C-alpha cells in the first residue's frame, strides 16, 4: 500500500496556486482544532457576507417599522416666468349703482330719455351707464417673474389593508432567515476546517510511519548486505530489498510533499497566508488516537432534529415569508386610508392681496383609496403568492424527508467507522506480532528476505489503515453532529 496515494486532491491543487519559495512567519505555540475553527469563522468571506446580510435584513426590518409612524416631507422650488400675469386684457369700466329710497334697493345709474324717462340702449342693445368706475389694467397686473414656493407635508397611515403589518413580519422573518443561513454556513466551514485539520494530522502520522518503514528497510538492507558478504544470501535478495527501499523513499517524499500542501490548505481555510507555519495540537499527541468507541444511537427524535437544523429553520422561515408576501398582495385589494396635513407657502402670495413676501397656511385632510376594478390583476397576484407559499411548504416537507435519510446514513457510517477502527486496531496488533516473529525467524535463519518484507508490508498496511480509520471516525462524528444539528456553533449575537 502506498501512503502517498492518500493525499487529497485539493491539497495537490494548492501546489499550482502557491509559490513554495514564499516564507510566512510561524504561528506561536500549538494550534488546536477550536482555534482553527475560530480563525476560519472570523476570516471566511462567506461568513463576512452572511454577517452583512444579517445587518441588511435588520435595517430593512427597521425600515418597515418606520411605516407605522408619520412621515414628514418638504418640497420647495423656484420658477422664473417671462411675462407678468394680468387678469384683464384692457382697462375695465364698471357701472355704478345708487340707492333708491322708495324701492329700498340699489339701481344702476343709466342714461335716461329726458322726455320719457326710460333708460336708453346703445347700438349693442345694452343699457348705457350714466356713471362708471374705472379699473385700470395696470392695477390688476402682477409681477410673477420670480416665484418661490414650498410645502411641508405630514402623512400618517391609518389603514393600509394590512400591508404595513405584513411587511414588518416579513422583514423580521427575513432577518431570522439571514441568521439561520449564517449558522448553516458556519457549520459548513467548521466541517471543512475539521477535514483539513485531520488531514494534516493523518499525513503527519503517515510521515512518521513512512520514516519508520524506511528505517526498517534500511536495517534489512544492511543485514542482507552483511549476509551477502558472508555468502549466506544472494545478490538478488539484496537488489529486491533495495528496490523496495527506493519505493518506500519515493512514498516518503510524497508524504512529505502532501503534508506541506495539506498545511497550506488548512492555513487557507483558516484565513491565514498559505505559507504560515503551524504546529497542530493533535499532530504529535497520542490523545488524537483516542477515538470514541461508543456507537451512535439507532434512532433519533426527528422533531428535535428538525428544530435544531438551521437549514430547515431557514426553509420554515421561507414559508412564513411567502405567506406574508401573500398578505402584502392581498392588501392591494383593500382600501387605504391616510391622514394628511401640510403647510404651504409662496412668494409672492395671494393670502392678503398679491404681495411679494413669503406667507402660507395650514391644511388638514384625509385620503381614501378604494380599488374597484383591475381586471383581476390584484387577485391573480394574490393567488400567485399563495401558490408560492404552498411550493415553499412542499419544499420544506421534501427537505425533512431528505434529512431523515441523511441522519440514517450518517449514523450508519459513524457505526461503520467505529467498527472499522476497532478492526484495524486488532489487525495492527497482529501485524506488529507478525513483524516481530518475521524478524526473529530471519535472525534464526528460518525466514527468508521475502518473508520479512511481506511482514513489513503487512505492518505498513495495518498502520496506514489504522490511521485512515481514526481520521474517518473523527470526521464521521463531526458530520453526524452536523446533520443532527448539535454541532457547536459560536453565538454570533453575544459577540456583538
């Protein structure tokens, strides 16, 4: 079994992206798994985007709440007019009246026939006034070359068909949705960090294994070489050992390179420069091999799992959001009532003659809008929103079914990983004893070189499989915690 083949593809891809000649300062002390998780969560771009989405949703919720409160607006302007404003086209002559004591009423002063005393009509058929009042055109001409105007308006919604209430609920659900999506992304990042972390631990263990294997073969070569000199072994036996040693040295080089690349990948996931030198807490610790041997439960309370899963919470909030969107669409079919108050002013103004100064007045009123007929447009919009709500509910049900399968598969894989690890522990003990017996038999002359190399190869395979099984137990455990919703995620609210 070649140890170098266990290097993950993404670790190899880092070589194409990095200049291995660059040096980065080492991180002081050993770095724990929790420290790597914390660094990744603080520096990951998707997490930073998630934080901003939470902030955006929070501000949108505050914006929706502001719709409950009265809005105050100011509008103003200036206009230049080329011509002046004149009410009359020419001078105006207005007939006058005199009070008649006998009739107790006012009568027009008209030109009368001195003989008959009857009023005289002019050529146009109209009576000719005896006296008139002159209104010059200039007196009713106003300078409107420069006009300034403005208004301060206050609008208080009274009833908007439930739209404001629905928008407040919708934006609050959207804020909670952004938080759940951030938590879900945090779980994905934690799992990626764990995978990169344990990959480094695995390759560090395989590096020690490869070094030990090379040392065994080197010792065997020295012994065989001495036996060749004494004439008790052939040159062919020596060449066979040397070929095996060369292969082991190649694998040793691959493991060394893979370890460097895996450290780069871990540094990148943690948000550090890829050439940062880190010493992991578990890479030289025996505690890393103390995997939990308690198998996971065969069944779980799925309702509790649903309640803990951030992705399912997000889908539930999506159903609620679409429900509120349906209420917003429904509000478009309801009457809208608002109270309006304003103060308008202008210069020149006409409140007390036509004066060239600022003056204004208050006005208060109400505005009612009642939708009557829109050819079913608003109603169809509401029906479409209700259909979208039902789609979201069905997607939630489908996701829950997938979670059921996911939990069952994850629990099974975790059980299988624990069984595999226990088996590899047993195989490792047997491989150690087999190697000991082979070395003893070789020294006693009852075992051949091929027998020793076979025992060494079996020992190498058993150790490598034990390392892989240990890493698999750790990863299956964290993945099971992720699908059960029990993976420890930092409380982002308390960090603010």
